[in-house]
C-alpha cells in the first residue's frame, strides 16, 4: 500500500506542475511559473521518497529529500514575495 501512495503523490505533484506550466504558457503570469517550479521540486522529492523507501531501503536519502522539498517551498515563497511588490 505504501509504494502506491508514494507513486500517486509523485504523479499528483507532477500533474499539478504540468497544468501550471500550461497555464503559464497561455497567461504569462509569473506566479504560475513559481508555482510550477515548486510542484516540480515536490514531485522530485516524492520520487526520491519512493526510491529511498522502496527501491533502495539501505540508502538514506532523507536529507536530500528534505533539501529538495525545502528548496521547492522557498521558490514558491520567493515568487510570492517577488509578486507582492
């Protein structure tokens, strides 16, 4: 059950990123781009969760996963601050 949840979370994040990028291509609002970058990073983090816990359980990728997720959220935070000015 766990691996299916990890894959579904990654696919959901990736789908959100693709939809946000498509919307950015049409509307050209920078906040859509920042959101798409954030969800792309979250998708990468979710893929690393699957690799870490299912494929390579003997390797600890916790700090890498956490770093990518934090960087993704910081991208969105930067975009929100940049667009509010």
